[in-house]
C-alpha cells in the first residue's frame, strides 16, 4: 500500500525517562518564624522550566501573598504578610496540577513535604513595665562650705535611698559579694552611709545586684540625673533586668559627682563646658575670692530655674508619649542652701550688676536647649521671695511652676494609679539657719510643686543631719 503522506511517519524520538517525569516544586523561606507586624519572602523553585506558574496557583492560609515575581523560568518569589488575627498560622502550598512544564506535563507533587511551607507566629512577650526616676541634685559650690563633707554625704545618701527603694520595688535584689543570700536594701544603705562621702563609692564594691524576674512587679528603670550649679547637666541611665549589675555602676556614677570647683579649682583650664556654653571670658567678679581657703566666684551660682525647666521638659515629653505616659514617675530634688544665680549673670541690679540683661545659659539638648537668662526667683536674708523677669520680659519662674505641675497632673491622669507619681523635695540645713528654713518652707510649699488639683504624691522635708533620713 502506497502511503499518501510520506511525512506522516517522520521520525519522532521517544522521551527519556527524566523528561517524562512531571515537574515538581520546592517552597522555602529564610525566615519561618515572624511576629505579627513582620513580613517574609517566600521562594519557589520548579524542577523544570515553566511558562504558566502564577500567583493564583499558590494557596496561602493565615495571611496573604503579594509582589509575586519571576526571577527566571524556574525561580519565583512572593511576600507573605500575616493577617490581623492573633492566632494566625501561616501555610503556603502549591497543589497538584497547578502548573506545567514546557511540554504540558502537569505537576503531581501536591503531597510532597517540600511543597508545603509552614510559618510560625512569634508571640510577642508583653513589654516589661518601666519606671522613670528623676534625681535633681545640687552641684553648686555651696557643698564646699565648712560642713561640705557632711552635706555631700547627706545628698549622696538621699540619692541612694531614692534609687534603692525603686530597685527593690522593681524586682532587683542585693547581695554581699561571695554570698548567695540576698539582704535588705535597708541594711545595704545603713552599711554604705556609715562611710564618708569619698569612701561610699569604695563600699559599693563589696556588693552585687541580681534580678528576681519571678516577681510579678518586675520593672525596668530609666534613671535621669539632673545636676545644677553654675550650669545644668543631664545624664540618663537605663537599668534592665538582663543586666542588673549596671545598678552598681549607676550608683557609682552618682556618688562621684563633683562640683566644678572641685574639678577645676579657680581655673577654666580643661573645662570644656565653659566654651561649650559660650560663656564670656571670666571677669573680676568671676574671679573674686573672699578668702584664700575658699573657692572663687568662678563656679558660683545655682541655676535652679534651669534645672526645673529641664525637669518640666522631660515630664512633658513623657506625658506626650502614649507609650510612656502611664509609667510610674519618681522625683527626688535636693537643694543645698539658698538658690542664687550669680548676680552679674542675672536680670537684676546690685553692686556687681548694673544691667537687667541676663546672660543666656543654655540647657543641654536632652533638656530642650532653652536659654535661661534669669534666676526667676530669689530670696532675701529674711527668707522673702522676689521674682524677676527674663530677657523677654516674662515672669519665667511662675510660668515654669505652672507648666511643671501641669505635666505632673497629666501624668497622674494617664496613670492607672496616680499615687505612682511621687515627688520628694529636700532642703539641707545642718546649721539650723532660721531664714534658710523659711526659704525652704516657702519654696517647697508655694513656689514649686503643687498637687492640690490632682492626686499625685508630694512631700518635702528640711534635712539637718543623717538622722533625719531614718536610714
């Protein structure tokens, strides 16, 4: 029989065993465990080239796929984003007969293990609650008078007392080095405060602090140290339960705080702050020295207004932050003697100052960097208050007082327990000076903190000796 179409029997090679196999696909990711807000890239790799693998061929549970992309004819990627459910579990799967190789053979590997990818949800642990501690300490030359060592020791002791109370409340414990049994912070304080101001730091080295994370009230601490003398300084420390040993380092930093006169004597040599603050070249008033055994006026002055403005800046910033404003707040303010900015920098006139234009002393950037040009408030020798305007003609002390208490009121409103907002103010008066007692009473009762319109806690006390601390 003659063939009508010789080409009908043209040679057709048989498929090899490998070519006849259906295509397969492997699914994987470099990040198979993610948090609720995270995304992860999914990779797809086929065993053979394909022209018809698409996003619609992929099944996704617990979230969705987007940004499907072909890298080459065998490699593809997509982005997986979990859904809003707090119980999601991601699953990526390519069923059988979803795509085909170039010769039209469909995949049949839907039940293969590497065809399905599971993405697990990392359940976010609730953030450890935090508490903010603000220590506002007097760093002026007043601590260098005849009873300076005693005053410095008292101020250090007050700072340690404020800190250790919060350490204990936050779930930290203290031990003597080499011992495994914890002791009371009260016993620690009694031991350390028996020493002189200089020896207190050395005494800390005999202790270690650990974390008791099993306590239900465990908290991390943010500690702000504001010191004020002829200018205002600010340092911040973070104490977390992951590194409880930092507690001792923080206490050591506080106990080694010195006045500028102690650091530099009657010179500005080596004092980078003087130039940084843009202060004028020292004049005869700055260098005046009444007695040879006393420091000169070079580092005289108490920038209390600046310190309180800085504190208000931090508290207002906290009150404006939804993630922080419900956290506990503890403030300890110490004042050593009558607050008095040096007159030739102030907006007042006397023998040393015939101008009402104040010298601008800027706050640190971390405290808002505001230029302070006035004392705002001064007391005469009888303890009577007198107010002064700043260079802009404003009664800045009164405005500061209003803003400061407003910030505290707001924090109390946001807190579930307003009593966790605590303010303690201390005035040092070891000589029993009656006018100084009067000054402290007016300053702390009428011119600074006022919780009468809210429920946050406030107390103030005049400290005449260590016995008044009840350590």
